[in-house]
C-alpha cells in the first residue's frame, strides 16, 4: 500500500548546510537548535544527523525534548533554552542536561537537585538584551543577583548567552553590544570567562560573527536550509532545503464545465477539467490558504490546488498533465525534475514564516533519511 504522506530528510543537504554555517562562524563551536521537533524535521533523526556531521552541542526548548534525545541515545551536550520547573531539575541533572538560568530562584532549585545527586551541574546564564522574555536584566541589580549565584558551589557556569530580538542588522548589532557590556560585568563577578553564544541564524546571516566573534554560535533555521525569518539568507554559502513532503494521486476524475469542487462549492469549473485527489490536508500540515493559490508537482509539472484544502485531502487540476494517473507521486514540498516548491513559497502564500510552515508538518509521519547510499527510516 502506498504511503499516504512521506517526509524525507536529505542527509547531504544537512551536511552542506553545516559547512555553510562553519563558513559564517569560523572556528566557533556550533550549538544546533532542534526545538519544535527540529523545526518539523523530526527531533531524533535531525539531531542524529547534526551530531554525525560535526555539530558540537544541541539546544532544545523544553526538558521533555531533552529527555527524548537522551532516551534515543544522544550523548552530545544538550541545553534547554527555556526555564525549567523546580520539579524537573533533578531529572535534567541526572541526564546531564544543561538548564538555562535567568532567576536566582531557579538557580537555587537546580543547586538543591545537584546537591542531592552529588553532581556539579553545568548551566547557561541568559541575559535579556531587549527581547523581554527571559534573562537577567543588564543592570547593576541583575549583576548582583548573578554574583549571589556564584555562592552555589554545585553549579558551574558553562556559558553566558542572550536571545537577540532584532529583526535587522542594526538592531541585532545593538543587542549584541548590550550583551557584550553585560558579559564583561558578569566575568568580573564570576572570576572566569565562560563561553558566549548570541548569534542565531539571523545574526549569522547578517555577518555579525565577522564583527564580533564569539566562542559558540546557535543556528537553527540555517541548518535546515531555511532563510532566517527576519533577514535575507547570505548569498553564495550553499544553503539547501533538507525536508521534502510527498504524497500520491488517490483518484482521478473528469469534471464537466459548471461542476463544483470542494466544500461550499468554493471552486466551479468554467470548462471540462481533469481533477486529481491527493490524500493530504490541513491536519497533516498543509495550510488551508493554499486553496486557489498553491500548487504541487506531478511529473515535474505544476498542478494548481483547486477547491478547499480539507482535513485529509486536497484537489488539483491535472488537465495539462495528461499522463497523470492513479498512484503517481505528488510533491508538496521539494524538487521534482527541474522544478521545486519550498517552504518559503507556502509561507509567502500563508502570510507567515517558513519555520511556522514546517513545524506544522504532522510529527506522526516517520522521517525517512535519504543518505548518499540508501534511505533509512527513523522515528520522528
């Protein structure tokens, strides 16, 4: 039986994207961000590929994601970029996962867990440079709190970092300068210089590592071949899309002029057409707004989406693709022949960003890694 939907990861593409990141970041260590199911690419398969091709550390958004990676056998250092509840601190210490700290209360919770387990816990201190979510304020009061943290002897500060909130080069650079000033004050109270990481995909694409080299960079989107949401992708570095999304033709029918297609008869034929039904819909991550605007690839040709995008089906016009037949491959995202459809095209039509599109691809579909030798199916 044909798979209803297939999600594939191109290993060669992820390898080339890591090389592109290294081109932008020089000798800095790379902390690969795999939050949100690795931007929809599959948490475990993507993490394994990143580590296999030389990414030094991994970053997730939640303790649950970190635990999934440990249970899958990933041994690389893992950092949780969001606050962790007191009840979850002991598990992170036991699994050798590194929490982010942005309050003294959280630091004390972690310290108590580390003392109970008889371990010293590496931590990352977050500084707020304008995003307004988490992090110590770059103020004397913020520095004073971090100084109090140094008395917790079972904590080891592995890095100081920030999440830059800028959306253009100038605002990113301003945030980076604020971070640098705060970092020097933190160094004074710590008595050593921990690693710094502040440059995610947008800042790397803007070339800020050339201006202010840091010990570590923290890309997410770039690793998956995605242009950063708020900055143009750098030219000439060889980014390649990693994920492809395919289905097949489940039914073909000839429709007369005046026939309605889709709920509420949103599309009515003006002339006889040939319609193909594809078993993929919005429950699978296909944006409903693609109806009447999006397209798919069949036999290397574009076929427009007509009618509404249903929960598990969509319809396309294959009148100009006479060879289209039951079971034929349908590319929703990816390349077919000389043509391609990428997540950015969907994002533009949906009025959103490419990572929003890909994180909506249903995690229930296995991610199949296409290696240079043979495909390998891995759990999402």
